[in-house]
């Protein structure tokens, strides 16, 4: 798998751009119903563009918190953590694994 275009990405209307001054066009976030050719509300397209533009930062956050959660689970035998806290950390590790796998960063 090839690497994604590095961040930062920026939102410009319903487009997601990259590069100095937003010179590289990454994607357009207009939403069109396939059967009817009807566009979704512009606010939804703007929201999708904001979310996609945040993807590189969100991936970095997920990767770093994934590592932190693994470290916390490793320390769980040496520090006092109640079962609820252990379960929460284990759940976060599972969520991170699922998310990073979807993004192609873990197998």
C-alpha cells in the first residue's frame, strides 16, 4: 500500500486541498444521489470536507493514543487500575486497532 498525501490538508468550500496555498486538489465532497442526481445539502458537503481535511491529524492522534493505550495495558499489572479502567483501555485499543486497520496502518 502506498502512503497517503502528507498533511496538512485544508478545506476550500467543498474541496480538500494540499500544498502551498492549496495548490494540489485532493477531492471534491459534493454528495449526489446516484439514482436521482439530487445533491445533498451544501452544509453536509462542507462538513464532509472539514472531516476529510482533518484526516492526517486524526490519524496521527489515533496512532499516538494507540501506542499510549498499549503502554497503559502493559503497566496495568504494576499499577493499581480498577477493572472498569482496564476494560476502558482495552476497548480503546480495540477501537484503535479497527480504525488503523481500516486506514491501512495495521494488519
